[in-house]
C-alpha cells in the first residue's frame, strides 16, 4: 500500500499554521517540532524495550558498554535536552523530577513558553508490551521576559494552556496536539522518519458506549461513582447500550481511544487515594485541554479541570473525561 506523499508533515503543518498569523514569532512551532524530535528518539527505544531489557540483564551495562537507563528516565532526558537546547522554552516541569528545571541562559530566559510533561506515562506496562505515552502541556510565561522563569509560570490553571498534546507509542506512533484552533493527529511514517498528518481536526463524538475505569477499586469509590458505573453496566438497547468496558491501565491509550471513538475515562478518588492518583499539571490538564477543544468535557467530579488553580507541581486530582453526553449523565449521578 503506497503512502500519500502529499500529506503534511508536523513541521510543514506547524509552519503552515504560523504563516496564518503574520505576527507569530515561530517559537510555538519550534517548540512543537522539538517535542516531535524527542518523541522520535524515545520511540526508537520504546520499540526495542524488550530487547534492551534482555541485553541489559547482563548487569547495568549493555553490549555497547552504555549504562542501561530506565526508559522513563531516558525519555525524560530526551525531552529536557531538546527543550533546553531549543529557542522556545524557559524551563520545564516533569513527572520524573522533584522540582522545576529553570534553564537560565540568555536565550531560554528570553523564551516566552514553559513546558510540563509526563515523559513516559504507563511505563509500568512496557514489559508486557502495552501501549504507553508521553503527555505535554505548554504555557506562556507570566514571569518577566529576559529573566529566569519562576514557579508561578507553572502553577497556572489549565485554561491558560497555549497548547497540549500526547504521543502514543502503540501499534503505530502518533503525536496528537491541540491549540485553541483545534486538535490534529500525526502518525509517524517510518519510511521518512516524520510525523505526518493522519487525523486532521479531531472531534470527540458527543456520545459513546465505552467506559474506562479500574473496577478493582469499585468498593473504594463514592456512592455517586458506583451508581454511574452500575448504570453503565445496565445499559441495553432500550437505554442506548450495551456499553463496553475498556481499561488498558495506560491513560494515554484509554483516552486516545475514547477521543476517537467516543467514551468516558474515569480515575476517581478512592479511600486509598482520597485526592486521586493522576497528576493535575502534566496529565489531567493537557488531556482536558485536548478533549474540550475536540468537544468533550473534563472535571474532577465537581469542577471543570481547566479551572482548577494549582498549588503544587505534582498535585493529584480525581479525573473524569470524555464525550459530553456521557459526562452529563455522570454528573446526574454525582450530584445526588
Ligand atoms: P491503576 C499509569 O501508571 C497511570 O498513571 C495511567 O496511565 C493509568 O490510567 C493509571 O495510572 C492506571 O492506574 O491504579 O488503575 O493501575
């Protein structure tokens, strides 16, 4: 099957978008291209993870005499590296790093964006070959240009995001990102080593029949969550069902599927995790921005995720995200 060579690459697409804004400096396009480059490097290692593990079992050194790093540390280093040496990012926050990294050099201090990311979400699934992903979130700085960025740049509500996206390392490798202009998906074409536009203008179906939740925690959920899950199980042809339960244990894969097909993903607070498990700044906010831009909704069970005012870099939240009609039905059960 031949590949259509007229498909825009990620670089061509971001430059085309920039051309529509004469005053655009190209910094956001450059930042997105940097993320695409790091993702391609991570993709190479993820695709041979099993092999590397076998090779790495000989001790802490592989056959090339290189130190065997955990894959998520490797991924983190790739994203930090391209962003630090790029021209568009003043600093980063990462799931793998306790504190923010302020790049503090003349070019970075004059960059107007900061970036937060989970470099390899779901990495526990690598050794069973389940899809995993990178999640990223981009903000315009609120601190003074020309000086180092500050924590205030990172503790902005999700509704201030300029762009957000994810990479899914799955049966194919896709980069999906949103700006206020829309959500677009790019599939990595190995024959040219470029992300190519494969899913233009993604819209989240208004309704769906897939619900994603860890049933193992059922008796730890609130009554409202349990009522909604039970309602999903009772759906039949007369009530718009039957529904299917799909839960991969890798949020990027679960949310990506629901974004394309319609559905709802839930990681509610539990008695063991009363504040929830998922991180607000670099997991929930980016997905909330993407899915809302595509027409869906995302809440913490009470409030819109994007309106939450962060107080800590790694704070957690309960998380409900998906098709607007399914979210509306969920809210009727949570309200009681
Ligand atoms: P549980 C992966 O560790 C992750 O952060 C998400 O990608 C995933 O949706 C969730 O945790 C799975 O958590 O507790 O259901 O195994």
